[in-house]
C-alpha cells in the first residue's frame, strides 16, 4: 500500500504539467509579491481629441519579479482572479492610483485616473468601502477617479453589483465600459446603469483605416455613446492616420502607443505639461 501510495504520488507529480506547476508557483509568488512590494503601476496617457491635451491616464498593473523581471498583467491576472488574490491586489492598485492622482492634483494637474476592476471585486459587498478608503486615504477628488468595467461584468446584474454601481456613481466616481463591442449584443444595461464612457475595443480601432467593417462599427459606437450622452474613448491608437480618422468621427478621447505607451507616472506628467495642440 505504501509503494502504491508512492507510485500514485509520482503519477500525479508527473501528470501535473508545467503549466500547472507554473500556475502554483505564480500563486504563491503573487502572495509574496504583494507582501514584498513587487507590484507597481504604469500609466498610459489619455488624450482629448478636441484639444490634444492629456486629460487623464489609465493605471496598468505590472509585476517586477525578482528573477523574471517585468511580468505583464496577462501572465498573472487570470491566476490572481482564480485564487481570489485579485481582491487585495486590486485594492492595492486602487490605493496606489488614487495616491498618484492626488499627487498630480497637488502639483496643479487635474488628470483623471482610470483603474481596471475585476468581476470578483465588483461582486464584493466591501467594494464601496475599499473605494472610499482609497479616496479618503489619498485626498483625490472622486470626480477624478474612473473605474473600468467590462460588459460581461455588468450583465451579471446581481443585487450586490447593482448596489455597488449605484453607490459608486453617487460618490461622483466615473464608470467606463472597457473593451466595448466585444462582449454582448444586449445593450439594455447601458441606460439602466448610467455609465459615463464607452471604451471602443482595440480590435476595432486597430484596423479602422484598413477595414470597412471596423470603421463602421467604430462610427456606430461613437454615435451610440453620443446619443446616450456618454464619452467615446478609443483605445489602441497606433498611428497618425487612425488618430485623424477618430477625430473625423468626433471621437472624444484616445489612448494608444502613438499617443503614449504605458510608463512611469513622470512620463504622463511630462506629456500633460506639453502644449500640444493638433
Ligand atoms: P486593458 O484594460 O484593455 O488595457 C489596455 C491594454 O492595451 C494594456 O495592456 C496596454 O498596454 C495595451 N495597449 C495600450 N495601447 C496600445 C496600443 O496602441 N497597441 C496595443 N497593441 N496595445 C496597447 P496591458 O498593460 O498588458 O494590460 C492587459 C490587460 O490586463 C488590461 O487590458 C486589463 O484587462 C488587465 N489589467 C491591467 N491592469 C489591471 C489591474 O490593475 N486590474 C485588473 N483587474 N486588470 C488589469
Ligand atoms: Ca482597461
Ligand atoms: Ca480595454
Ligand atoms: Ca482587455
């Protein structure tokens, strides 16, 4: 029986593929990273298409791993979500982004700060307390905080989610729908939830100038946003032609490598202080 147990153990050890091992090590690694301060936030500028001014920034989480170097969020956020660690990690991002926004505010820059939320955070009854804590702890004007949600998170439509959104909106915090157009065709939630911005998914923006369908979809989303009195934000702007096309379509705000890559907060501040009319 002892030998069989050992064999069974060996069998499972071998069957556990490298991905699963990586998964486990990342999970414990993530817990350590939070304790040891290995996370940092990069910021990507958001530019007004009317004035060319930097009006805000999106906070994007980075993990500066002691051996692996800078790990992109796609490599660890799914694991953080599965393990529930996204809740304390997300709370840290929120506090850090609010601290940065307040620092900009104190230096005379009125930049909004957009923070990505995970479904798990939105489903928790302590979300409002976490947001209030980040705002109060930093002194950031709630009007300068923006929370980015995805369509799939909003169609869940549970009491907790609806209550969280209602209370967040009541605080003056902005709410935007991220990756808009990739989720669900049922749009009834938009009016019901009183969101502020639609972020047109990168997949449409990327080939706006080369693909007729993408151009039509982008134009339609901008019209939809304006019809509902919402701000239209384009993400993934990688060249001048796309920027010009978006201005032509009356899109309000844009974000992308052409306008500024995600980077340290200083780079956003530098860009925000430039006089940069189109
Ligand atoms: P997202 O919210 O859609 O963020 C935009 C992503 O597009 C970022 O990738 C950004 O670096 C990238 N990007 C920006 N401009 C361009 C462009 O012109 N071209 C291309 N090809 N890409 C561009 P990143 O930083 O790797 O983040 C990936 C995703 O990870 C984010 O997608 C978001 O869903 C998630 N994420 C990032 N930070 C957080 C966070 O603090 N909390 C949560 N829950 N998710 C986060
Ligand atoms: Ca986002
Ligand atoms: Ca997005
Ligand atoms: Ca995304």
